[in-house]
């Protein structure tokens, strides 16, 4: 079964602002797919979660 991707035209609320505030070295390390997942997906790939683990506040 193929994984369904979200086709939102607008990023999830607050995601673009957070992306802009990430340190430059983190931004350079993100792939296009990871950036798309960050902006539009509720569940991130493991690679993205690992790169952002020190910036994520878990509730």
C-alpha cells in the first residue's frame, strides 16, 4: 500500500516561523523532503526527528 502524502497548500500553523528560526547549520542539513515533511506533515521521518530532537519540546 502506498503512503498517502498531505497535499496542503499552506504549511501547518506556526511551522514556517519555526523553520525560519532554526540555526543555519541545521537548515543546511535538512533535505527538501525533510523540509516538506516539517511544514506539511504531522508525523516526521526518523531522520528529521533526529536532526531536530534538541529543538522539540515534548508534552
